[in-house]
């Protein structure tokens, strides 16, 4: 499988997108994937927006799997102030580290990222714009285009790939998945930005007729790679793999 965005052992990956696009779930899974593949990875929590779906709340668990987590210090760990951890700068500058950066949605989450744009460009970073076409403001290609332009302007980073994450949680059907994927494809074709891969939880991936050898991991799906992830969120305060319906 040709995965130019994943085959470099030490890329920097930034995940941006609208609120509820699935960035944190994807960041967790990509970090675990890279740690399995390259013996270690670093997950940077830049999410200063959502007080419930934050990587830092799962720190102890993911660090059991050779994932180093960088997040704000304890005195601001539950706050909503834009406090970027100092260690994040060193991690982004260190080209030997495979890193994944989880960025908060919306204007508040993206503005601090503009300070990282030069460092990201120097590392030839992957900047993935994650789209869930079942979230408000992303239901139609025209809406996606408007929000895409706005968010890219805020973060001052050039998006290298789009990630299609069409889902409504455990209620996602094959039909809904393909309907959402079609809308993301339409936007991507208009924007001239390639789709890196689509995302599906394990149960849905089986229904789509594909599966990854290891989870989380990539599988073949027609003309597009599928990243098969494990769910780590059932409710905001609970950690654990949630079986698909």
C-alpha cells in the first residue's frame, strides 16, 4: 500500500478541522500506530478548546504503549486558556521524533497554531484537515469550502491532505459512510487537495469488506486507504475500547 504520508519514520502530523470532526480520536490512534511501527511516538495536545475530549485526560493509558504525551502543566490542565506547553516547541523542532499534534477546533484553537507554521514548514509536516460531513457547517461541499478557507487562514498552515471521517458514531451505516465520503470527495476535487485516507472504526470497516492486520492500522478500500481505528471514547470521562454495535 502506497502511503507517502506515513512511510517516513519521523514526520510531523498536525490535525486540524471543525469541532467534532474526530481529531482527538484520530490523534490517539495515529500516535499508537506510529509507536508500534517506529517503537515510539510523541502526541502533543494543543487542544485548548474542548474541556472534555482532550488527549491529556488519557495520558497515563497511552504512555503504556510507548507514546510520549506533551500537554500543559497541571495548573492549567483543566483550564481553557491558550497555554501551549513549552516542550511542544522542542518536539516540533526535533526532526528525529515522530509527532502527532491534536489541535482544537474553531478560532480559539487555531490561532495559536499560526506560531508553529514556520517550524512545521521546515519539517515538511503533514497537515491533515479532518472532515466529518455529518457535523454542522460541513454538510455540503460549499459549506466545507467556506470553513476550510477560514480555518486555513487562521492557522497560517498549508493543508497537505484531507482526511475523510464520515460518521455518526456507533450508528454509522455503510450507506451513511459512502454518502459522507462522496461529499468529501466532491469538495476535495474542487479544492485540489488530495484525500490521504478515510477513517472507520473496526466494526464498520468489516462491514465495508476490509480490515487492518493490526489495530489501529491501514487497510485497502477500493482506490483509497482506510485507517481502521479503535474507539477510545464512549462518554467524555471514560477511557477504554468501546465495541462497535
